[in-house]
C-alpha cells in the first residue's frame, strides 16, 4: 500500500498474511519477489529520481522474466506521489525493457 501525506511525504507499506502492517522503503511480493528484492537491495537508494526508480523497476522485471519459470507476461508500473496515483507505463514483452542492464 502506498500513499502521500503533506507532512510525512511518500510512504510505502507491506501488509503480510496475518494483516500486520510494515513500513518499508521498497517492496515486492509473490514468487518474483525472491529475485526483485535482491535487485532492490543492491541498487535502491532513498534519493533516487523517478527516472532512476523506473530503471530499477525495469531491472527487477528483467530478473523476474529471466529467472522465474512461469513469469507474468505483463507488468504495470504505477507512481504514487504528491500529484496522486497514476499508471506510468506497461511492460508487455521483453523488448519493452531494453535499456536496463542487470
């Protein structure tokens, strides 16, 4: 769950299987998270620009597609910030993500 507050700024929370709420800097869930979280641990910085964050998401998508036996064919990248929540981009095939190098 993500949101934006005028005083606190942007926040991201993970809700686990017993409904415990955890504030996190970055996150992923499902089988792809085993590959995405290690990529985020290596490349995530708290001062990233939106462009750098999108590059990191693309790296995570590439990892999922190359390592997960049955990878989802489509990904939606959404941004939540002071301007609200919006869809930034769709990633529908491996050719969509050619600039990110892992």
